């Protein structure tokens, strides 16, 4: 299985901050990388697919980049509704696998 | 508006079989061209993929669960189901049914993603 490792596991930030989350794959996955946002008690929500394509309806302050093994999710200006846990997921090979999550908390 | 709704046994005894159903509204489950999936999340932990039901009707399962998992589709009811046998406490989790869509990415390649999720249903394995 392809292992996905996110860093950091958690971070504290303030409203308006620029936030960056990193995801590393144990082997090359080209651009087959998706990002999800999960709020407490809710199902995950697709934010970005194909490493950098924004899902319909997702605010433009979210962006993704990277290819191969190293990927980044950036929130350009953190908003109150963005405090949540973020997961990366590879769709290059079955079984699809997720990172362990990054919890973004209020500073 | 596409909606997925899980239902089934919320409490299962160890060694018994967990059974869940996902009712799909807003799109035909097979002819709609989508694939479907089950994903679970133990309390306070991350996400684990369980299996796919492809639009062709074929299936694919996580090797770690393959010996215990069965999925099926009921076209007449527009729903799909999950059965997980010989459960233990480690199978306690929120179980999600999910739609899998394919998109053209910025390079023009087709990529798959879990785009529509049910609200999830908590299953506890305990005697």
C-alpha cells in the first residue's frame, strides 16, 4: 500500500493567517492526490482533486500544489469556518489511502 | 440533489456480522456511470477505505479486510450494501457510504475522488 504522511499533525493559527499543510507519499503518485476537510461530527468534504484542481463551490483561498511524492495544501487567509481537520488521499493505486490528518486549531 | 443515507445495525456483538445499507437518491446507482465506496473512521482516528462497487457492478476491496467484506447492489431499491463478518472491537467506527467521481485535472488526465458522502453511521462492536 502507498503510505501517506502529513505534517504537521496539528497547528494553531489565527484568522487571516496563511496556512500550509504538507503531504508526502511513499512512492510517486503523479498528480493523483486529493484533499478533504472534515469538521467535528461531519463527513469529509472534497476540496481539491488532481493535486491542484479546486472542487466546485470551494473558496479560492484554498489551493493545492505538488506532484510525484510531495504535495501542499495552502489556505491563503484562514477564516473562522476553516478550523477543521484536513486529510490528503492518493488515488493512484488501489487501495486508496489517506494521510493521518492535520488538525487546524484556533490560536 | 444527490443524497446518500446509511442505515443498519448500530450495535453488533463480537464475531457477528455487521450489515449496512446506503440508500442513494438523485441518481441511478448503476446506469449513472459512477462508482461507489464504503469508508470508515474509528473514533478519534483517520479514514480507512473498505471497498469499491464500480459502475460495471464489479467490486474491489481493501486487502486488509477482503476476507471479511461483501458488498452488493439492489438496483430496484437504488441502494448498495456492506457486510463485514467476524467483527471485533477494532471494527468499531463511523461508516460512510461515498460516491466516487472522475474529473479531468489540470493536465487533462482523469482522476478519481470521493466527492459525495453520506452523513455516516456509528457502529459499535460490543457484547
